[in-house]
């Protein structure tokens, strides 16, 4: 009896116009696309499946000046690559869906079917878009839901056969197959149809970041891949079961959404080197800056400045998650860590990874950690950073990736012409 082939683990690496305030002081060229072009070429040469561009909407946010606009940034990278997917993080809170459909549709065209959208609702930046406070999470997710409904309807407003070859090198339009969507909702009125040709992928691949209750609901309803902060295997199992059960209730295909985790790895050639590196990183921690960062992990409205470093944070200092207006999923993660008895110092050190999965080890040990989640069915896409730094890049492309390929976990080539093909996603719903 044959065993069905399992989808290989897909790989992503970050490229962005985000500039660390520290890096900018050392090398102003980090603010240009030049370094990301090199990363993109390295990623494609090593058969990474996608490039991921994050976004920051405020000056000085999270230790960085900000970020250059991801869609334009990735459009530049599309010209120097031919296979790797292009994932742009763009908020629904501060954009109109008709513009988003046109922007992502155009990226899909200029890249020949490699566009993907990481939809977020934003936890900062409101001061640059309005004179009101950041909308509540409930309102942000309600707007996101309607925005995604509108955008998918716009992508599908071109029916199959609307644009065909005329046999003489041109195209023929059947206008009766291009239909308005006539959407009227609480946030948007959009007549449609979309005024750019049908996309190579029909729709860009839909990523979504957010793991609060509202984020899980949005991801279960729309996402093909969810990007999550899952620091432990237990977290990953619980989250995956929850979101896929809800997706099944909504009639989604089996196995959706795929689970993407960011892998914050400390690489060493030996166990002794690993221990030394971990110790050096802990000793180099700026505790004052770390307190501020940890306060942000708890929503930004608590004061940790007077607390002892080597004792747990008192429970009455921690926020009520339901009262937090920013990243509730991140608050939930650090609240669980605090409740487990970790000291303030330990939490400050942990906050460097902002709640993401962090592992230290040799390439073989790191491959063991990856395989554990892959075999448990809670890891479909992995983000591997550090390609800009020579030492880390060597460990990734000459250590971890070859080991994962030797184990049959990661594929060794692209398998299709579009990003959707390379992710081996199930077909989109019939129009």
C-alpha cells in the first residue's frame, strides 16, 4: 500500500527596508535595496520558497526607524529573481480594499505569479493616519474581514474566459464575463469590477498574521498560511488544532491554513560553542532597554522599572489581556511565560525573540527541533533569518538546509511556475 507524499517544509527568509537604528549608524546603505537584492539572489540560489517583507508604520517603532513600503520594495526584487515568492506585509486598517486589490494584483503581474499578501491589522501607526486613537481589536478585525471579502470578490470579478487570445498576437475581451461586485458594507462601498487583467495566480497567496481570538477567526476564514508566534511545541499543537478545527467548520480544505513559524536560531559548530554564545548573548543584554521592550510585549501600559530582576513579576502588575488594545496575542504569550514563574531578567532575555520560537544548537540539533514540529504536523512553512550576516548564512545554507534536505523534510527545487504552485496549495474555491 502506497503512502501519500507529504508536502515538504517550505522556506522563507526576510528582506525589508526596515532599518535598525544601530545598523543605520554603522552602515547607512542598509536603508537601500542593495543588500536585499543580494539576499534575494542568495535565497533563490538556495531554493528558498519566498522572501518576506515586514512593515513598520511609526518612526522609532520597536527599535527601528521604520520600513520602506513593502510592495514597492518587493517589486524591485521581482526584477532580479524569477522563482522565489514575494510576501508583502500590508495592513487592512489604513488601506482601502480597492487600492489593495490593484496593488497586489499588479505585483502578481510584474512577478509572473509570485505575489503574496501578509494581511495584518496593525498595532501602531494610527497617529499618521487619523486624529483618533487606534481602533479596538474588534473593530480592526471587523474591517479586515470586510476588506478581505471585497478584495477576493474583486479578484474573482473576472470570470474564466473573459480575456482570451485573438490568434493574431493580441487579446480579445468578453466584457460580459467581467462583472461588478456591488459591495455595500459597514466600512466600504465598492462597485467594481477590478480594472486590471485577471491575475496569473487568480489571487495572490493569502498570508495572515495574528493569533488572538479575533486573529484566529480571520485566519481560519481566509488565510492559506498563518504566520504565528509559537514559542513551544505545546503552543504550536494547541494553536494548530484550534485554527484548523475552525477552518473545517467554515468549509475550508483539509490542512488549511498552513502554519508558518519564525525560527530564531543561535548556531554553533559544537555544543560548547553554543553554550558560550548563549551565555555571551545573555550577558550582553541591555536590561534597561529590555524592560522597555518587555513592557511593549505586555501591551505598553505597564511599568516594570521598579521591580527586582531576579524575581517573578507580581500577578497584579500584569495587564488583563482583554483590556489591551494592541497585540493581544503577544500579551497572551508573555503572560503565560510570566505565570510559569520566570524572573523579570529571564523575561527580558526572552523578549529579544518577541515571543517567537527560539532554539540554540548545532545544525543537527536545530534540524532535530525543526523535524519535531514538522513530524507533529504543526509546521508547514519556516522563516530562516540571518542571510545578511556571513557567519549565520554559512550555517543556514551549508549546515541546516542540507541537513533538512538529507532528512527529506525540505525540497531541493521549485515545483511549479507560481508561488501558489510551489507552496503546493489546494485549488482555490470555484467561482
